[in-house]
C-alpha cells in the first residue's frame, strides 16, 4: 500500500442538463471503484436516488494525483446493452459458486441514503 501522497483518488460530479446545481460525490480510492467482475478494467460507481432520468444529467470525473486534483473530464455514455454484457451488477445467467464468500463481497453503504423513493432513478457510471 502506498503512502497517502501516492494514493490516487477519484471524484464524480453530476449535474442536471438544464443548468441546475451540480452534486459532487465524496472522493474514493481506485480500489473502491474497481469493478468486481473478473477481468473488467473499468472503474465504476453506482449513483442512486436521482430525481430525474440519468440521461437528463451530465457526469464528470477527476483524479487527485500527488495531492493535486486534475480537471473535470466528461464521462462518455455507453449503451446500456454494452454494460449489461460486462457489468457484474447485473446477475449472471448461471449459478454463481462464490455466493456467501467474503473474499468475493463488496461493502455498499446504504445507510447514508434518504428514504426509498419509488420514483427515483439510478445510474451506473463507468470510466
């Protein structure tokens, strides 16, 4: 594990396309953003409880390297069918042998969210 100065952090920002107030997520390490799918080299984060459809937002990402934040870069939109083929958030069409094994689990903080809203949208951001 590297020192705190050598740790690369990523931050995601999203804003309504109509010019509304942007939202900035807390910085996360690369390890926390790694896709849990074996062989996938994308970094991803799940944004939930969006007030509108994901396509009504723009998403940007930036990295903090050697203690300095670089500039925001737009996240390219990928067709959902491409993400379905490669994303482990979608259940596979076969039996999974590692269910219940902690080595293959990932902690997800849901306590910080507000009450579930049936009208809320969610977006999977891959970069």
